[in-house]
């Protein structure tokens, strides 16, 4: 199938859908994220506003995957306004109001701080989709799509599997108190390579390790933590992609 992957970020969800056999086109507005997406999987990603791009070319796709920015309604945000130029709290609503035009569409996002705002989709845990999963990662996936094959029924946590909480975008900080952070579970700061592994990558892509002009390595490393932590686990996206084969 031809799938548009909106808000492509670093390209992890697109990589999973491509591994399921689909022809995907990522759409990303953040030029830094776009540069990294060009170095992930097929590298087929355009630099554009997803809303404008879909209006112009929507008829060229059989299905649409969207993972809009989650900072405004994420339960992990406990202090202050979201940081960054692309934290737009209206995009989740735009996806739900727009993508119904397709026969198959997915909107993936985190649970909101307000429980009443979480009724728009089905709750999944990435650990449901692999015999040997690498983390707990609870997400809501709305839309119209064939149900993916699961290895185990849904639970928010699987104590018997010994899995860490989800990898976050700020694992470079480490944390001694926040139980939602993988570094808290491990009791130490995670390396980039560990974060990549937990998200379903065999390693940090080699092409990612060259900073864009104007970045020091320390600054660039934080960018990579953010791109990895904000991504969809590759095996989870692959499971949804396989369900529509």
C-alpha cells in the first residue's frame, strides 16, 4: 500500500511500516527531524506542513499514519508549557477530524492528562506485539484499521516480563524520582545506543552521528535522544502494517 506518514519525526514508525512491505512517504515540518528522517529506512520523507501536503496529494495514498506532537496533552508533562517550535496542541484534533476520509488510517498518540480526553481510540502496549519486547509503551491508536496480531493481551505493565517503562525524549537527563522514565527503572542514565535498542533499532543509525552544521556534539546528542524517544517502537508500527497486508 501507499501510506503517508504524517509528523514523521526521525522516521521510526515509517521504518516499521516499510518493514511490513508498504511504500511510505514521510511528511515532516521540523527541518532537523526531516534531515534525520532522510537517513532512516528508505529516506522517503518530504519537508512540508502535513496539513497542506495532505490537502494537495491526499488522493495519491491508500492509507495514512499520523503521530502528531503530543507535548500539550501528555501525562508525562508535569511542569510548564511544552518546549520547542512544533508543539501544537491542535494537531491531534485535526488528524481525527480529517483522516476519516481514508478507508484505513491510524492516529497514534499518548494518553492525555485528562482521562476524559482519552476516548478517541484504543489503548495498546507495544509489549503486546513482540515475543521478546524491549519496553512497556502504552499508546492510544485511533482510526479505522484491521486489528494487529498480538502476542499477549493488553496490560499497562507486564511484571513477569521485567520490562522498563517507556523510553522518553529526555533520557539524557537521567532521573531519580520519575517512575515513568526508563532511567529511573535502571537507576542510571541510558546511553543513546540503549535507547535505540529499546525502540527497536539495532543501533543508532550511522548517518545520524554526523551533526548538522551549527551543532556541538553535546547539543546534537540531545537531538538524537529526542528523536529516538519521541518515535514509535519499530516493531509496533510493523505489526499494524502487517495487519493490512
